[in-house]
């Protein structure tokens, strides 16, 4: 997707140099755009409009539904999944196509204290992550050690906060990436309030979630409108689970839920469905067939993305300050990103223009990467991705 060349240049030194050298190399670039971080769009109409206004799309690209796939525990099969997903894309509604993506949920160390990213055979190696991140994948925090920390009659003696932060710091130092979405290990939901305090956007689990009401309440299809307002902190997103790829009935069950989500989704009623997996009994032909079926069922109406990109879009569309000014046959839209958090990767915005005049041209100035637009529907996509983070911490 966007910035892939930049990402490659950015990540390459990470693997060639030691940790301290890497920080020096990246220090000059590791800055959020200084205020004002803003974009100005100029929309030129064929004739002077009587009315013209803009509104943020509820779902990116005006898709009707959302699908997330999450692969837990540093599974090396992610690399093959990524190469298969590269064969599939959806349109942005304005002439560009985006590949299907997924997320990998990672731990730092295994049960006997070995650093997974440094030990071949224990899971994905640090160098592998640039492939996934370049492919638009997200990396999610699955806790440093994948163990429950409740001990001593429920007293948190080791530190949930520390376990989450140590992992964020490790991956920031090794691959330069900041994780802001969390996958609950096993059923250890004691982590969730601490993830909320740290500013994680999502707690993802197929199990029980006692901290806040989970959405959807069951593991199947959810309504986007049931997710709390983005001003609230962490969202507990439920997901189904696909254990064995070699078992047709399990794959078909996920396809069945996906189809239910597609059937229930419309322009006005956006639905979502999410699924996790360990890639156990891995069967690449089964995965290929699975994605093929999902692609046909979605008919370009589903946003095949990560929880992170989805949630960051919700927050960005809520927090960007927008001002429309009509001026002759033009409309100027100014967007201020000053309130957007430093840890956000996707700061893309999709706007729907309503007017009695026809759009002739759209141009932009400011800190966006690029734009695409569709004069027939009035959709404008403003692309703005960030992969240069200030630190491993969230909520800065
Ligand atoms: Zn796990």
C-alpha cells in the first residue's frame, strides 16, 4: 500500500544495526509533523454550487461491513497468509485498490524465557515483520509472556502494566513499530483494565470480557453502531476462532458467519465479523479457498482490514477538526490533525461531498500522502499514513 518504499527504507537499518545505532539512525526522522499538522482540499465544481457540504464516511471508503483476521502467538504461517492475501483486493471507491490485510498478535518471550524473535523455530523472527507491515498488516500486543499474572489471592504482584509495556518497548526497539491493539492471552482478562489505562484502542478476545460489555455479545456478527463513541477508551471486540484449517466444518463455519455479516450489511446498517486463529493444522490450499470464497461473497462491499486501521479511522474521523468554506465555484475544506495521537498509523479520512453542482477537480496541500476522488459519488479519500513513532508509549 502507501509508503511501502519508505517503510522498507525505514525498517532496513533496524536489522543491520544494533539497537542503539538504530535509534540514532531514526532519531532525525522520528517526529510527528509540527503543528499545524493539516491538509487543505480545494474542490472545484463545474458550475458555482448553491449548496455544498462534506461529511466523514462512517466506514472507510463507504464500505458496508468490516472483517478482521487475527493470527495469535507469532505464527510463521503469517508470511504465507500474507502472500496469499496479496492476490485479493477491494476498491477504495475512487479508482484505487487495496490488498486484503490481517494482524499478527505477538509475545516477546516463551515460557522458558527465550526471546521468540531471536530464536529460529520459536516463531516469526524480527526481520519477518517488515514483510507483514509492508503488506499493510498490523502487529498486536499479546502480552510479553503469555501467562496470567493474577497470583496471591488475586493481587497483581508482577504487574500487568509492566508486562504490556515491556512487550511494546521490545518490538519498538527491534522493528520500530508501536502496537496499540491488544489480544487477550487465553482467558486472562485481568490485563484488560490495564490495557485501557495505557491507551490501547482494542482488547480482542473470543472469551468472556467482564470489564466492559463486549461487542458483539456473541462471537458472530456485530453491529458497528453498537460500538461505543470513539471518545471512550478501549473497545472490547469479540471474535470467533478458527482452530484447524484442515477441518472443513470449521472453515465452513467461519464462511457461514462471514456470509451472515455480508447479508445483514448495508449502506445504513454496517456490520462486522472478526476471527482469530493459531493457524493450527495449517493447510494453505484451504486458506486460499477460504479467502477466495470471502472475496466472492463480499462483492467489494466489505472492508477487509485490521482492528487497528478500523479503530484509528473511527478516532481520526471523530477528532480531526474540519471546516468547509464555499467560495465561488470552489469549496475549501481544511482538516486539522493536531489532536490525533502520535501512535496512530492510519490517519486516513474519507469525506462524502453533497452538492447540487458536479465535482470537476480536487487538489490538496499539506501533510497528506495522496488523495483519490470519485466525481460521480462525491467520495474523497485523503491518505495519510505514519510509520515513524516517537516512542513505544501510547496516549502521548
Ligand atoms: Zn495466545
